[in-house]
């Protein structure tokens, strides 16, 4: 009995830890995940159907060399150091999904775009590494 309680406690704490590591998306009435207004982070598996939408904005902010070595399917390359020079090609009224190698640069890009007036910017948690580990489509 004591071991079962310990096991249940450990599982509960582990689940709580995992839940605290990600930002949960908001839900629409048809149960599709959508990003929250502002800067947020989304797991690759949650982002996949959203970035595959016809008019989605999915931007890889890595260097051209990193991008050429392999990138998430449908992501277009606008390097972080060129992002502010390319605001004219990014729609302000639609969510902007950003990805990099590990999630650090994409979060920085999300904050930059949000400060520039983009109301919904989403960093892909774990970046391209997490995208690939999740078995999501890659492109070279």
C-alpha cells in the first residue's frame, strides 16, 4: 500500500512537472488548438496542424546554412538577424509560428515581433530538434 502511494505521488509530480514545462494552447469550439494572444510557446505536435494550414506563417529563424541542412516541412527561412528587415512579408493579423534549433532564438524572435506589433507570435518548444524527435516531417 505504501509503495502504491509513493508510486502515485511520483507519477503525479512527474505529470505536474511536464505540465509546467509547456504553455497550453487555448481551444476553440471545434477543439482545434490555437495560440494565445501575445508571445507563447507550443509543442511541435500541437503546432503541426496549425503550420500546415494553407496560409500559415511558419518561419525558421536559423542561419541559411542551418536551414539548408534540414528544416521543418513548410518552414521558410528568415534568419533572426534579418527578421526586422523582412516585416513587410509577415502578415500582422495572423499567428506567426517561429522555429530555430532549440527554441531560444525562436522565442527571441517571437518577442521581437510581438514588440513590433504582431499580436500572436508562437515559438516552437524545443525547436527543430524537438520537431524531428517527434517524427514530424522534415525537408532538405
